[in-house]
């Protein structure tokens, strides 16, 4: 179960390796108005749903899921300079700005969730940003 704000489509018809594709997907996750950027790191999670063709392409470059999550996290960041001055001050007060002047969408790669779903002709991914500090859970039936 993942409580999300809705879905965001990510499409790409150019990337032909997992390195480039994860960069496009990761950068597509970060935009100034998403609630994951509000306040301090409050536990927001991002679920990325990949179609099987993209999952295979990514796995050829990054066989370990932890590496996939780390790459998504690294790319899902924006320069603090993208926000107006009051927002920059708040980001700094909330310890959201790293040493390179970047604001990461979520606290760590552990907050990037990845799953495979969809059909074989899919060249899209879905991004599902959590609603505030909600956490995804799984349990057996």
C-alpha cells in the first residue's frame, strides 16, 4: 500500500541504456512544487513503476536494486537556486541543502521505491509521490 498524491507519467524514446534512462526518470521526479520538498525531510517516499522493457534495460546497467535506488535519488535533486529567496532560506533552515547546493527530493535512497508492472510495449514509467509523511507498507495475505 502506498498513499500517493497521484501519478506522473515519465516517457522517453531516446535512452538506449539504463544509465541514461535512470537519469531521465530521476530528474523527472523532482519539481519545485511537489510536497516532498516542503519543510524538513518528513519521510516522503517516491514509488517509481517501470514497465518490463525499461526494467530490463536498467537491470543490464544496474543489476542491484540498491544501485537503481541510489541513482534515482542522486538525480532527483534540484539546485536550491531554483527557489525564491524565502524558500531557499527555509531549505537551509531545514537542513535540506547539501554541500553542492542541491536539495534532494527525499532523505535517502531508501525512500525511493521501485516496482515493475505493465506490458511489454511500455516505454513509460509512473512516478507516485507520497502524500506527506505516509509510508508504504506490505503484508502477506
